[in-house]
């Protein structure tokens, strides 16, 4: 047996030591009621008339489908803990427990009635694509791209606690390729896997013995069903065919060519006499397995069909597609309209309208990062354009059905700020990733980004640093206590989940966050190995709770601790450049001195340098500034600045520069070539 050491909601702590850790967060509403992208799996609690949908937006949702035609909102609640597509779900224990499989490489165990995650299984090393369930044995199998199949006893899984967190699992080996489909009969006497190897592999889960390989498909096997006693199996493949296999005879006994394209979804009645199939061609067919001529096109969907779910009484079939809405279609018991030839040119669907729909929401399909590297414009599947603030992790404005290209044009400023984050749309929402390599690249001046200070100063701010401080502002370790007097009063920081981050202040004040802004408390924050597995997901506001605090201690990488706990600001970026007289100025070219300055230095400051040091204006102004202290100093600076602007022009690539532009903007928009930036100056006659 394999021991899956699985701390509840957690992982092996040593993992973060080996691999680089990145921080991600999702900009979203607190309650995301609607599937925001395609739906990958469906399960139904027939007793409670509840539908479970699991989606590409990483969220499992529960819907009341008792009466879909009425005006009431079917949404009950969301189950959130995964960080990537949820590829499959199974409902066990008479609807009490839900098991889910995700591309975040985990399998999770949920209390289905209350909707919370009880534990996380981390044995898979890659996307988990499929689950199978033996109802009479309460056994679940999971499989995926790591070619492994693990068997789980559901009653053991539901009994796991934080202290009793080790579970024994058996694994079935021998798969040579990524597994995309899995089936087990009710009694748990047979398990079958389908993969890109194009063969079906069959085992006995009781002994883990390999029983056989079934060959016949010519492409990936995406859907599998097995009958109750494990004597027959039905498979659907990307090759466009559906095959019926006899397990006893170890061979294919029928091939159904119903679809024009890959078959991705199958359901069959309990008697294994009728099947329902769907796939890339968006069509759902109903086929009599014993008399395949007797078949008809039930309906046509709006997107490729990923999963089908037959209701218990065989009266309806639910269809999940690559779109976010899920439809319920009636099943026809009328005689087939289609007979004879398999190549019907254009069969007419029996139903053109679904009987009920669980409506989905739009998913973001395009984004553009504006040059200020703080705002993003996005467009979704409804054609809506939205402006987002990456720094404050929120929506700024819904621009409706605007022209994305036009909005980009009107909002792009000629300002250069380095890239400091990356964007990912795989869940249909904006997911922002922060990496150690470039998170601290963007320094800006406070005034430029609208964070003016009371004393009139204009501090330099680091976007990535401020954001990390905001994401972790509820974590007590990041709070600093500032003593107001030197008596022996102590401050108690209470970080309990129930008290919701109450801080008792005695003789001092606690500062949290970055002093400029906060992000919404519901923002999910995710720590993961770069390009790999999720280590920990929490909501921003929960960082003050005891369990979360302990897990953060284990997970937050040193580069984040450095700025959030130790308050070490990252270093400024320097930019090297050369300063030469312009050819038209008549002055002879100086020996090339390589200068270096902050990349945020304004052209104005270089002009002042030329005016004072190079053209020797220093001597002129020295005599006038002998008395009057600071005020005069400031006036002197302003004088020099305006004098420099009157007397000097600074050019790059023969283009006169705006004194307000900074060096990195000049380099990016005007210099535009390799090598060190070269600036030329000339006096204005």
C-alpha cells in the first residue's frame, strides 16, 4: 500500500524548501453565483433534487433543480478549495460526501450537505482527470495524466482529521499513457481505464491484478461505462466511435458510428440497453444498443459536450458543455425517426429547447495590460469590456459592449513601467501571478499613481511590495507594534478565526498592511510551486485565523517574508546612460563617461545636471544663495529647474524630450534599441 500522508487542507511541508514558490490571487466577486466557464462534470442528489456542477473556474456549485421553470434562483452555494479546473466529481454515501478531481493535482473530500472541504489527497503528480465509484462498496478510484490509478475507501476518507491524517491507498500500475477516463462497476469487482494509449486496460480492484487489454480504438478513449455486474463495457473515443465490449470474451462485440467527431460523454440506462452519447459535434444521440438502427438525435447543444448525466427515472438527460450554462433535455420514447443508413445528411433534433437551464456567467477570454502596469482591460464571452485595478484587486468599471481596441488606445499613456506580474485566464477569471524574479521590478512615484501624502512629499512606491503587504495584512506576523510611551504595557495580538482579527492595543498602536490601500477580504491568495502544485490557498481575510497562520508559517517563501514581515524594501532599478553635446551645438564631444541613475529619474533632473555641472552655471548661482536657509534652497532648486528648461534641450534619437518623462520611458519609447541609452544636450539660443 502507498501511504498518502495528507494533512487536512495541506501538504508535505518539505515541498516548499525545494522548489521556487510563487504567489497568485484572483480578482473576483465575493460570491460567484454562476459557472464562469465550461462545466466538466455533473452529479445529482436525486433525494434532495440537488445538482452539483464542477467547472473550469475551479468552483463546485450546488443547485436546487426541483423546479427550474419557476422564477426562483436555483443557486444554493459554492464549494471552493481547488485552484484549477475541477475535472470530475462523484457523490458518495447517499449524497453525504462528494469527491472531486482537479488539474491542481489534488483529490478533495467534501461534506456535500454543508459544502466544506474535509481533506485533500496529494498522491497524484499531475492533472487528475477522472474518478470512478463503486456504490455498493463505497470505493472511489482516481486517475490522470501521471498514469497512476489510486483506490480509496470512502469511509476511511470521511473519518480523516487533522491528527489522524494518514490514509492507505492501493495503486494500479501498468498504464503507459495519460488516463482520461475511468469506470468501475457497483460491486467494485472490475475497473477499466481509457487513455491516449488507445487501449482499454482492465483490473480487478480487489487484488490489483491486471486482467486484460482491449484493443480497437484508434484515438484517445474519453468516456467509459461498465454495467452493474461488470460483464460489459461501453467506450467513447476521439476517433468518433462508440464500442461495446464483452469482458468475458475479451473483445469488441459492437461498434456504433453515430457522431461525426470525437465522443466525449456517455450515459446508459441501468439495464445497459440504451445509451446517450455526446461530444465535439455538439449533438446528443439516443441509441438502442441491441438495434442500433433505432436511434435518434435528441438535441443539439451550443458547445462541444463534455459530460452527460441521466436522471434516475431515465426521463431526462443533463448536458455539460464547454459553455457555462447547463441544460436539462427530455428523453423521447417515440419510435426512431432515423432508420436505414448511418450517414444521415441532416437529422432533425427531436427537441430544440431544453426543459430547464442552470444559467452560466461570462468568462474572460482576452486581456490587455495597460502601460501603467496597474490596470487591465478585459473582454468576456458576452462581449463586455471591463477595466480592472491589479493593485487593489478589484473591478474599476464595466464599460459594457465597448470596442476593446479603442479603449486600449484612449487609455494608453506614454509611460513605461516594467512588467511585475503575469496574467492567467484558465479559470475564466483574472488570476494574477507574482514571481520572485520580477515582482519588485516596478517602482513608481506616489503622486503619479494617485497616492499623495499629507506632507506634500512624493515617496517612491513599489507595486509588488505594496501588493504583497496588502495580501497578507491580516497575518499577525506582518503587524508591527509601535510603542507610544516607554512603560511596560504589552500588546496582545489576538488572531483567532472567531474574533475576526481583533487586536487589543495597550500603550502602543499596531500597524498593518501598507498604509495606502487594502485588497478585498474575500480575495483568494494561492501559494504554489512555480509552474506546479498548489501548496496552500486561503482567503485574504482569513490569514488571522490560527490554522491559516500556522500554514502560512510553513508556506510563505523567504522573498515574501522579507518584505511583509521584515519590511525590507527591494532595491531601486538603475539605468546606465551617456550624456553628450548635440552635433548642432558646436561643442566638442566629451570623453564618454558612463553615468548611472535611478530608472525613474526625470529628464528635468538631467537637464539641471547639464545646466549646473557641464555648462558651469554653478558658479553664477553660488553668489546669490548665501543666506535664508531652507526656503531659499527650495526656491533655488525651482529657479535652476526653470532656468535649465529655458536654456537647455535634451534629445534622444534627435527627438526633444519632455522634462517630465523618466529615463525608463525614454529608453523604452524613444531610444528603442540595444546598448546603453545616449542623451544629447544643446543650449537654446
